[in-house]
C-alpha cells in the first residue's frame, strides 16, 4: 500500500528550501522531491586563496577558469557568469526541461539548491505599492522578510535606497565594503545628493545576502574576490545550506534524482508523478499536501500537464541592459586585492516618485570574470582589444539596468508537444516587449547613464540582453480571488485544487526591477506557514 | 592530457610556428608548448573547424602573411564578430589568460599615465587595421576561384 506523506515539497531552490524549513520548524513531516544535480568536478581544484594570488601562482588554474571542456569560454549569447564551477546550474536542463523560444534567454536549473546556487545575493525588500501591484499583502510580507533575513543573514545599512529595497529590515549585519572606485562614485553622489534626488535618482547599498560577521557554521566574507568560483566560508547564502541543515532533522526526508512531471488529486491526497534522472523510470509519491517550489517556468510545466491546459499562461521577466562604463578619474589605477565580485552599489531611478516602476541599477567593478570576455565585446582585433581593456579595466564600472515588467498579450508560455522530450512536451515561450515599454525603458536608460556621467562614469555602449536573461521569471498563475482557472488564491493554493500550493513567484501579477529573490523566499515562508497552521487546525 | 587524438591533424593550419605568431599578436609574448596543446584541445571541444571557404582563405592568408593577422581579426570584428576565426582567436586569448605565465598582460595594475598616452597611437593603428581588415575580408568573400 502506498505511503501517504504529510507534505511533499518539490524543488530545493529558494522557495522549496524555505517552504520546507517553515513546515519542518512547525513540526510537519516533509518529503522533498528534487533533481539535485551537483558539482563535484571543479570545487576541489579552486585554491583557497584570493583571486589575484590564485592567478599568479596556480599552475592548474586553466582547469577551473576555462573548464576541462572549455565550457568557461562563452561564445555567442552564453551567460558570462556561468563559470565552470557554476555550470552545473544548467546541467540537464536542455534534455529534461526543453524550451522553444526565439529571442528569449532562459535559465532553469536541476541542481541542488536550484538557481539560488548562482544568485548574485541582492536581497531587495519591495515597496508597499510594488507588493500591492503584485497581489501581495505588505503587512504579511514584512513578517516574511524579517524571518528570512534572520535565517540567511543580510548585510545592509540605512541610506537613500533603503525606502526602495530595505525598508523595515532589522538585525542586519554591517554592509559589504566597497572598493575604491565605487566608494568614490558614492562620495561624488553624496556631494551632489540634492541634485540627484531632484532627478528622481537615489544611490546606496541594497541589502546583500552575504555575511560580514560569522553566523552559525558560516563565516564572514574574506573579500577574496572569488564569488564566481568558490565560497569556502559559505559567506554568500545558498539554498543548499538550508536543505543540508534540514536533512539533519528527523521530520525531513530528501529524495534526489527525480523530476516531478505532474500531479493528480484524489479524495484525501495528491499523487505526484516523477521520472528518475538516472534512466527515466516513473515513480509516484503521495501526500496530503503538495507544495510546488520549482520556479515559475518549472511550475508552469507541472501545472499545465496536470490540468491538461493548452491555453497560454502569462509570463513576466525583467528587461535588462548592461552598460560598460569608464570611471575616468580611476584611469591608471588598479583595484584593491581584497574586494568582492558582487554588486557594490545600487542606483534607483524613480521618475514618478511613487515607489512603483522604479528602475534598478547595480554597479560592479571588474576583475574575476577574466579580461578576454571584455575583449571579445570590443570591435577591434583581439590583440588591440586586450591592450585597451588591460589599460582600462581598473576604471571599468559595469552598470546593469533592470526594468520592471507588466503582463501583456505578447508575453506568455504555452505547452507544446515534443516527441523527443522525456516528458513528451516542451514549454514554448514568447516575451515581446511592447513598443511603449521599449520607449520608456530607453528613456530611463538614457537618464540613468546621464546621471552616471555626472559622476564621471561614462558609458561606452549599451548592450540589451534578450528577454529572460535576468533569470527573474514570474506571473504565470496570477493571484486572483475568484477561482478562475490557472490562478492562485492569496494563500498560494492553485485554483481548482484543494491540496496543491505554489510557493514560488508564479502568482506575482507584476515584477519590480529589483531582484525578486528575497520576496520569493518570504512568500514561500508565508505559504508554508499558512499551510502549517491550516493542517494544525485540521 | 590532450583530447586531440595523437597522429591526427584534426585542425590543419595550427602548427606551432603559426600559433606562436598568433600569441605574439595577442599578448606580445610566446605561448608555451602546453598552452599550444591546450588551445588545440579547445578547438576540438568547441568544434571550431573552418568550414566556410572565406574562413579557410583568411586562415591561409594569416599563415602566409602573419603581419596581416591583426588586420584580418579586426576586419572580422566588424564583419563577422561571432565567426569561427574570431572564436579560434578568443579561445587562444582565453588559454593565454588562464596561465600564470601571462598574468601581467591581463590583470589590472597601476598603469603609468605615459603608458596610457601611448595607447592613443596604438588605437589609431587599431582603427587603420579595421579599415585594412575590412578590405581584406571583403576580398576573401568575393567569388573568385
């Protein structure tokens, strides 16, 4: 006779991990079903030292910098931050998560800890207008943010961007240190603050999920500049840390190597169908409640199969532009040896002063992702491009501009047949930015780059990445109060079901420009908390 | 260990002398034997074979006249920036960067203002190389026998 588990949580990423933690904390029995692909090849090769020392001394550095199959040399539209030690993020996704799209750069993950294994650690608290537009309750989210901040550790400070991305956070750690180039930009902003604020521009530090003080078994960052390669201190929060801790709890069981394909509801339980990644064998699990935390695209696949729906679902993803800039007064100077590769300073552009449709700019200096990736973007011979970028790199500031996204008829996903796929289907994605949105984004980018110019940081070009490149996806099952098909109730329950809950961003009706990761974790916690209370009452 | 089978010429036109000329052009220093071997592995892994006639012509030209390496590269940077010749050169640049032997050519360091000023004539030559390279590439694309 089949075992009926208390709760099944699907996925070990940001949402699965925190939904599971909340359920386990509340005494519930949890089975986590996960693909759980791991990286074991390169981690042992990365020396436990700072990036420059590794570059100067490690004779085997080519193995972890470029990869044994040279997979760390991106060509075309490949993501430059997918270094060999991080390539397991996308391992198996082509086969098991087929996707049909043009002009859409997706990233989905089957790895242990999900896409959180590659998170840039920006942990934004959304503004009340943003949360309300998304269909979320700001008061409840505040509780969720506080819980997650305590669990994962956030480095933050009060400054001009706090109202846009850090309001209400308490008990945070001191902020990450900035390197000289970024600190100088901030000082120049401070000197002309009133003028910038009059333009709707605020500059400051977004909360970061990086430890600047020890927390439990994790250690504070040593500023080794190795975030894209290794993190032996576990200073940057990753969801696998939560799952590792849960696996020591008696009321938690982890089953890896499985792809959840669909579910079906019976009178007193949910049947969850899976395929084994090591051969494709089918296996079914049963639970009183099912919590999907497989990411917006993954959840869409499972739900579309389960409710047998051919109609499209809406999709949200942030527009994205990278502007390499030269910080003129830094020409001829090198960066510090001790630094971070992560975003160091943010700029918020809020022309309407309403805390809605704000643009978010992250500023990075550049070293650890290697010079050849910059050189290949320069329209010169490689030898000349290398010489130019070598001279400029200490003064390079990368500004990444994120735009908010609203639902529109040209932005959707749909399930389509695919005879070659193990599941017999694929997800077809269309994300066409409307012409008014494109014009708005262009105008915002020009004003942001003009503001950076006032700080002595001049953009060399704007590179617009395809939709999807931010890896922020949401909105496929928008929150609704009327049980309409393919929607979520406010507590995360999937319309038309009684026992299936969605803990990820599928319900968000709007996607702010600030990264959604902290909100995903907070929402997952709240969905699980509601579920724990409900099952307790039962 | 090399992934290119011994005794085969999987990527013709990648003899040591020519690779040294390419390395000299890219970083102003010779490549080591292991770096050359590593680059051939990279070509195999990326499948960077010269399929198009134009690319074969340009590669042969670069071998015959190494002083045109920079011009061909510069012309392709505008005409076909994601083509296979640029990919081959990018792979070599990456291999050279991922080696302690050439770290000073890649890692940021204090850059004297005199040296910065010296970049101006080099960039002027770089622009001329683009112009020359575009002509060379267009000629190579012409349908001559």
